C-alpha cells in the first residue's frame, strides 16, 4: 500500500494504527493525517527507536493491510 492509499484511508486505518502503537496520542494522528514519514518520526520519538526501525515498522504495517 503506498502513501497515497494510506492518506486516502486514514480515517479507517487510524483505529488499527492506535491498536498497534497505543502510546501514540490522538494529537499525533490528527496532525499526521496519513503522512508515513511523520508517523515514523513520532514512533521514533515515542518508542526510542532509530529511524530505520521506525520506518520499517510503518512499512510492515502498510504491507499487512494488503
């Protein structure tokens, strides 16, 4: 699933993303609006992951939606 699809289905995906990464706040979801780079940055910040892991997590989540 590419970034455009994530942005287009953001409202539907928000619940799934919150279930997977429960430490992220509603504010993060409201601001990111499907922006995968922003989401990866917030995962990095919240969980203390390096950039590669945060991006990999977002990519893995995106692939799981197929």
